[in-house]
C-alpha cells in the first residue's frame, strides 16, 4: 500500500524494543543490567541494592518506580511500564555517564508488552509470585506465565536469584540453566537470615551466607523486609561484594517511601504509612502490625483502585476485617466471611481519605499500631510542598501531641 520498505515481524512490540536498543548501541552489552521482578518488593530491593553498590564503590544507574538515576541526575520514578524508547534512552545515558551497573525494575506489564526486548540481563532476581495484577493479566496462570518470561532476557552466563520460601519461584528452577542462588528465611536457602529482635523502631537480623555471617540493624520492620534484604544480599554476593559491606549498605537505608514508613512525632504509638493495595500485600502489612501491637491494630483502608477487579477489592475488605481491630474506610465494606466465633474488625465509614487518617490518629492510644494502607506518592506542588499521606499524617500527629503532650 505504501511505497516504503516494509518488514513483517512476528511481534512488532519485540521488534520495537530491539530496534530502540540497537539505535543507542546496545548499552546492556557494556553494562551489567540487573533485573528485579516479582509481585511485590521490586522497588525496595532496588533501593537496597543501590545503597549496597554505592557502599562498594560501584557506579550504578537506577530505573525504578520510586526514582531513577542516570549517573548524572535524579528524576521521578519511571512508573511500572517505561516505554521501550524511554528505557533505551535511559540506559544509553547511564553508559555515557560511566555507569558499570544498571538496576532495572521489571514489572509484569513491561514483560507482557515486551518493553525490555533487546536488553540483555546480567542477572535476574524474582522476589516472590502472588496472585496479583489480575486486572491486567485476567487470570492467575496468565500472570505467572508472564512473570516467567523474565528469564528469556537473561544472558547465557547470567545469574538467577530465587526466593526459596516462595513455592511458585521454586517451580521455575527448570527455567534456570546458568548459575543460581537461593535466599530465604527457611533452612533450605543458601542465603538466610535470623530475626534476633523486632520493635516499632526496627529490627535486628543475622545474615548468613555459607560460613560467613553479619549483623544488620534495619529501621524498617516486617518479615517481608527481611526477604527484601536477603534478595539484595544474594544479588550483591553474586557480584563479589563481601557480607560486611552488604550489611553496612542495608543499614544505610533508613526508610523507603510508603513502605512501612514510620511517622513519629512523639505520639506514644507507632504509625506506619504503607503502599499495600492488594490482598497479599495488605495481609503481610497487617501481620507485621499485629506482631508489634500490644493493643489494637487500626487500619485505614486504601481508596478503591479503578484498576482492581471486584474480587480483589472484596478480598482486601476481607483481609482488613479479619486482621485488624478497627478498619476505617471511605466506602461500605461487604461483611466478613467468617464464623461468628471469630471476632472481626469494627468498621468506620468516613467521607474521604483525609478524614479517615484524621480519625485513626485521633482515636489511637498507647499500645495501638496504626497502619495507613494504600498510600501512593503524590506529586510535589510548586508552592507549599507535597500533600501526601506522610505529610498529612505528620501534621495531624504534631497537632495531637501539641494539644495533649502527655500522649508523648
């Protein structure tokens, strides 16, 4: 039809990705590109890796939903699905800036759209695979098949890092033909950790790799963070970084935005802002809160996500009613599906999220743990700073402490 050269390809999205990488000179052949995939924990693992690699003196670029660094300047997060041209451009800038490593968050969306086609991954880490993102993949099996495609981009000599505590990841051992390291809290893993203590301000871990061990005191709580630390440690070990340097890098990360981020104004009870917006993530977050609570677990439920399926929203409501003592929501929740002998959370319905957070902060008492779930980063305004959940919570807590100083 058109008087131009025409090429027929099996998949135009794969061709686009390969063409974009070719046009910038295949930067993944000059740098070690580390891909981190999985349902949850990707951005956290990358943040931990960036800290460890910086401590080890390695020049690292980052492409993550939490933020990007091209070797020269920082920018906002790339989102879950950076386009193929954007990905190629970012990798090319890293190579030009002298980066030796690139940390790449690989989402299931980017895999389904082949947006990393043409990129050769030097190593792949899979955090864990849950039943997530069904709004995008339609079925659990489709989602798992998509996540498994990440191994198609692994170089022949590339290293695979798998979570030994995750049964789905362990089923993928047949996909791995090259070097492999496993991590997990269980004894079957090669890289393990033992939780020595945990409190509202953090936890103390003992990392173990073969005959070596190192203590890590991290300010971030929860067993899910232990798993993220282990994933980062296993990847770092595969690049020859010693365990003491890894421990120092992990300890350097005082907080990760909206990942069990503690807001402390001397109020006398812990308050955490967390991004959990799926049933699995919310269950993990509330399990940690229950471990820390001496009194009630008070949870502000995230606003309904337009991308979530009805079944996912229903599952979230069930999780919060079964695992919290008080749930504060902006819409009516379906009744918890449980026997009468098992108590469920009292549910408060309020007008909007700001009122929900204010309610949680106002009624909490010493011994309680407050979780503000479903938090998402908000854009910074030109004047007056940001107005995200963390800022709002901090203002409310400061006001409460000022009015009732004995609460501190």
